[in-house]
C-alpha cells in the first residue's frame, strides 16, 4: 500500500498553494485596474516560493505521500478533500508556479486586464489542485473546472479570427474526454468496493472510496482492469493530446492567446494523469497492453514530427512538435522499467520549461511582426538577435542536446525502450533526428538568410520583461543540463516506488 506520511500535515501548505491564486484573483476586483498585473505577479511569486519550500522540506528518501491533508467533503458517498504529493508530483508544483510567473510577467492584455489576470490565476490554482488531489472526485473537479478559464481566455483574448470556434471545439473535446474519465473513476471505485465487500462482509456504501491510496492498496479484479484502463486512457488522451484526439491543438495554436498556449503545451496534465492514475489503477492490463501504448507513442512521434516538418508557421510547428514529444513520453511510460518511467517523468518536467518558452517567444515575435510565418521573418536575427539566441537555445534543448535538461530525459527514454521494445527505440532516435530537422530548418528560414521584404520597419528586440520571462526558463534548463545528477537521483526512488506498487498489485 502507498504509505501516507502525516507528520507534515499540521500546516496546510498544499491548500495554501491551491487557495492563494484564487484569493489573489478575487483581490484584483477590489483594486485599481493598473495594479492587476502587480498583484498577480506578487501572488505567483509567493506561490513559487511556497512550492520551492514544499520541495525543500520534502523527504526524498521516503516513499509514499507527504504534506497530506484530509477533511470530510461528501460523507454520504465517502468523498473526501484529500491532498498529498509524492516524488512523482512534487516537482510539478514549483515548475508550474514558475511557468505562470513567466507568463504573467510577459503578458500585455489589450482589454479587460483584471479579468485576464484573474482567469490566469484561477487556472493556476486549478492546475496545482490537479497535481495535489488524491481523491478521484476532487481530481475530477479540478480537471473539469480548468475548462472555464480556458474557454473565456480563448474567446476574449485569442489571436485568430476563429478563436470562438477554437474555444468551443476545445471545450467539447474536453467534455467528451471527461465522460470517459468519469466512468473510468466510477468503475474503479465500485469494483474496489465490491471486492472489499465480499471479503469483509460489509455493505457497498460502507466500503465505497475514491481515495487513491486505498484504491492502490487492493488490486482491481482482472476482468475489470482492461475496461478501466481503456476508459482512463481515453479520458486522459483528449487533453494530452494523443493522436487521433489531437485535432484541437493545431487550431488552438493559431487562434488562442500565446500565454495560454504556453501553459497548455507546457503542463501536460493528460500525460500526468496516465502516469498517476491510469496505469497504477489497472497494472495487469497495463503490463499486458504496454505494446499498445508503445505503438501509440511511435505513431505520435512520427506523425507530429512529419507534420511539423511541413509547417511554415511557428505556432503550428510548435503544436505538432508537442504532439511528437508526447509520443516520446508515452513510449517511455510503456517500457514499465526504471529508465523509461524516469525519462518520461523528466520529459514532462522539461515540457514546462522548453515548450512554454518557445510558445512565449512566438508571441513576442508576433507582437512585433503580426506574423509567425517564416516567409515574413527572414533575416530576423539582424533586428532581434536576443530572440534568435533564445529560440536556438530552447530549440537545441528540445532536441535533447547535451548540457541541456532535454538530454537526460530523452536518453533515459531511449535506454528504457531498448530494454523493452528494441524496434520502438529506433523510432525514438528517428524522432530526435526529425525534431532537429524541423527546428533547425525553421530557424534557418526565419532567422538567418536575407531580410524579408515583409518584415515591418522599426522592429525592436526583446524588452526587459520579455527577456526576464525567458531567463526564468533558461536558467533551470541550463542548470539541469550541467548538473543532471541531483534531479535523476531525486526522481529515482519515486520511480522505483511506482514500479514496486505495480508489482505489488500484480502479485495480489
């Protein structure tokens, strides 16, 4: 059973991390509009410091959940307010806070700034809640609530003429995925309750639980594992996104606000859900059908990379690049070994830094040139040398270049894949080659060469807040690349514990 460390629960740190952005969002409406960004930045800065404190006080040498908080919520159906983090989820807290800090620092909403910052703060609180929730119903609540701020952010501040269509399309896709997710959670909870009822001679209502630690303590009946796995995988696949549930992302990349796109591509909540819930709750089916997950990953790697190779627009290229990298994550998860799982986890953490920075950079360029087409950006290095430097830096990090944080993640995935799916390992290497091809090709066309006649006159380089927002992401990318040992060591025990939990359930 997953151990729960309760000695840190005297101070409700996780509730504070979730509640602080909501409090700041409400406070915005009591202050002048001119103070909206400052308040949002102060709240998110405090959020970053608190999340760093949570990591600092986290005992990496102990397995199980820490900073646990529990309270009754819906006692009639045994739904609880249950929060906690372990080595799988803890690092997402500071990186998510850092991501929102960079986004808020560089945002310049043309209209309704208070509403804009309030929605971003609310989305931040919901995202932190997703990483902390240990009750399936509480997790589902945070998961579905993210639709509201995203819908209004796209509708009101989207960049394209079809932004309302993009907002509606995304909402409908996510609601469809939510149906699969809800039925999967209910199936897991009811199957667990029936099993406990038979063994303990208790009523179904008395044994019903949605708490993840309790569900992990008792393996699902084998006949229920495949339906549960498929429902949960489908539910999480919509938001990841996994091919063929990805169609909303290229549309959103062209129509949505860049700040939101940086968040959506940087924080892969769907892939986290697969790692946190889908596979551990149905381990037998996950082991038997790991080849399916590997196949989906390989398809995503090549589909995303080949589509990115044919894009002339930076935002669409980055959207398909994200799909390709998600395929790498799924391939790592499918290995069910230490190297593969650890690499997938590190890659998810990399998304928060690298993919987000590249999308923010595309927004900075669009703000000056009104275009992200390489045909309109030729010779951009002459007028925006800082932007050219940052694009190249984050591009090579995305390729998995040594001395960047992308290197240990992708190499661990390849090592894990070689041990489990040798043919798929070739696909991973091929994905790396194609990733280098589409990024370097776009860089040559957009930043080098002769200056495009479509480039507006008077284009200026990145300014103070924009530079600082990119520095926020570049520093950890470089530090992890230079000193990867501490992060690899930090994530090793949680990965071993994750696999041990899977093995324990298989032996029941």
